[in-house]
C-alpha cells in the first residue's frame, strides 16, 4: 500500500515538473502524449487504491471518497487536454497550469484538515484564473471575475477556519459539538464553497465567465473545478456539521433555489454557452439536494450525479468548442446541424437528454436516485420542486434539440477533428454505458459515501 501511495505522489510531481520542461523545450504532440500517459497511470493507480483507507503524515487521507473524486478530476483534466490541444493557441500553458490545478484537487479531496482544503483551493484557483486569461484574446474580463470570486471565497473560508479553531481548538475535519460560533462558521463555509461550487446566489458571475472564456477553459471550470468545490463542501458538512439541523436545512433551501434559478434563467438565453452555464448551475442544485438528506444514500446519489455531469458537461463543451471554431455561438446557429455533422448532432442530443434525465442515461440514474433518497428521507416537497425544475429544463433543452434537427437549406458537411471526436466518443460511451448498467459506479459511490459517515453520530 505504501509503495503505491508514494508512486502516486511521484507521478503527480512528474506531471507538474514534466510540463514545466515541456513548456520551454517540448513539442505539442509530445506534450499531449506525456500528459495522456501520466494521467492514465494516475487514474489506474487511484482506482487500485480506491478500497483502502489510510492517513499519511496526518495531512492526507487516501480513501474511497478521495480516490473517487480524484479519478473523475484526472479523467476530466485528461479530456479537457484534448479539447485544448485541438482548439487552444496556448496548449503548453494550459497543460502546465492544469497540472498544478490537479495537484490542488488531490489536496482538497484527500484533506484531513481545513488547512489542507485552503491550500488545495488556492492551488486550483490561481492556475484557473490564468487558464481563463490565456484561453482567448479577450479573456481578461472573465479572468478578473473568476479572480474576484476566488478571492472572496478564500477570504471567507479563512475567517470560517479561524472561528472553528476558536470554538473547537482544532482545524481537523472531525465532528464537533455545535455552538453559536460554529454556526457562524457554517454560514461562512457555505458562502465560501458556494462560490467554488457555483451555488445560487454565489454563482452570479459564472455565466459571464463561461461565456467569456475559451471553451476548453469553460470545460475545466464547469466540468472539474465545480465538482471539487462540491467535494470540499460535502466533506465539511458531513465531517464537521453532521449534527446541525440548521446546516442541512440551509443546504436543502439552497438546492431548491439553485435548481429553480438556473432553469428559469436558462429559458431566456440565446447564447449556447451562456445557456449551458445556467444549466450547470441548476445541476449543482441536484447535487446539494442529495446531500441535504444527511445520509449515505443521498450523498451516494449526489456522487453518482457528480460523476455523470462531469462527462456530460465536458462532452458538450467539446462540441461547443468545435462549433465556435466554425463561427457558431448562438442556439439559432445550430439549425440544420444534423445535416452538417450527424455524429455531433446525435451526441449533443444525447448529452442534452441526459441532462434532462431521460432514461438509459447517467443523468436519469443520478436524478432518480437523488429524488428517491429525498422522498425516502421525508422531504417530499423538496423532491417535488426538484421535479418542477426538471420540467422547466425540458423547454430550453428541447429548443436546442429542435434547432439541431430543423431542416436547413444549403447545409454543408463539416468535418470534426480527431481530438474532439475522441472526447465526444468517450463521453457518449460513459453516458450510455453507465446509464444502462450503473452498478459499477454505484458500488464506488456507495463505498465513498459510507466512508464519510463511518463512526459519525447523526
């Protein structure tokens, strides 16, 4: 076990230092090959470590929870690498910055203390700002907005950590006897990580960032970074505040508001990326809804949905990146897409239907499990509002699908490049395969959720 963990650490370090060297001396093809090889090795090694539970140096915890989130993070970064390779003019910079961000993600999901989460979030936020800045010529505005969000989030997190230390005399992620000081810290934590996870109302700048950034940067922020913010929020809520009824009441309220806000505002959007930004906000609401149940079943359902949406969003953004390269940015620009490229039309329709929650897709499985756990937990009214949000989402997703399959005179065939084709194929395969047979992922998410709740007095 120890050898595998040290090998894991060596591979993460090799990824970072290898990209530093390749940034100055490498070629683009060599860089993508290096990143793909190291990331695949990290994913395989994390899967092998997934059933173990060990703390190292009293700082990092290798557990089913940490390995689950690291696998989907590394997989997401790997796929976004291919999008950046095909579409970005700054691929060397992206590869280097994303490797630093991935190291921060590992620190967050394997944290045993608030200090580790703080350091990990900083290591994610700073490279992400530069990724957005370099992603396109006019990337300064979205980068500044992301920097402001990250700065506010980390300042609030620091204040909350100080309050926890004052109330409990520890910064470890462990169950605490609730008091008024911890209650104030809880509010600050939810606000801080609400920025990181795109929870309403803290997600107010997210659509501007998604629309203004390059598609590969948007894919990373919405597909990977948000999942890590969610992971940090789950860790703190469960490990520190699991006995607080107020905490989970707030989470339930925010989940409903996030779902309704994202879906309602998405209805009136004409820009495809902006619509998907509001859609991604609404999806975060469903993740919170599972956590609000305050049990391993609800958290397991939310983890499955986090897995599903990572690949749904990245797959969708790979097609959006390709469409942007053809000058297609608005929903009306998608008219006749099925004639221009049938494969991308079918794939985009599959992703959107999965986001709705159509059966035989991972999106359906995730939403069904979340809503079932909420009803089973006695919060039927919350589940009804979640279903209402799904019904609203049908209208704007259907608008896009309708445009794709609307006839267009004079439509010309458009070829899709191989990196985009690879990303889309992988994401479609995951969406359909684990939508039909979700049990392997459910076994992993159940193990991760049960690990979080082990030994806790709820």
